[in-house]
């Protein structure tokens, strides 16, 4: 078991690298990998905007999360897809009450996916609600 980061920047970088860790440490569960990031200790403080700003312009990280979402191969849970007609989509395959987030900003869609996916893995209730600062729309 690896040491759990406490520094916010280290936690965020560990989160961004989760798809790589999953590939490299095949015998470790996704739940264990998420716990090792330290995210569980700061999940309420780490929001979509902070994640988005940390991955904006880092296309390789966004591509890893797109691949991770596609590789899940499940017909349930959270997804991150795109681009389709210039838009990226994040949503739930099992929640009919919540429409997907669609945006031309890959980092924004990816950030929503990361937040929803991690919270879901840790067993917390997830609501996919657009943040007004990101969308420019009232929340």
C-alpha cells in the first residue's frame, strides 16, 4: 500500500494519474487506487472547477480519462465521451433524471466525469449539476 498524499496538489496529481495506475497496478482494485490518492479526505473541498483548471491544456490526461471511460465497457455508471459534433459528454447511463453535461470544453466534461466517477466509486451520492462558473448559466 502506498502512502496517502495529504498535500492538495499531490492529491490532484494522483487523481489525474488514476487511469495509468489502474493499468500499471492490475492486481489493485480501483477502490484501493482511489483511496490511495487521498481524495476521500478532501472530496467535499475538491470541486469540478479545481479539477478542470488542473487538467486544462493537458490533453494527454484528458485522453487517458476518455480511454478509461471507453474501456469500462459497462452499460451502467458514469461516462465521458467525445468529441461528437464538437461536444464532449459526461453523464450517467443509469440515471434518467439527469441529462448529460455537454460542452465543447474537453477539460470541463472530463472534470465532471472525474468528480462523479470518484464519488461513485467511494459510495457517495452523486448529482451531476453544472457549476455556473463553468457553464456561464445559472445553476
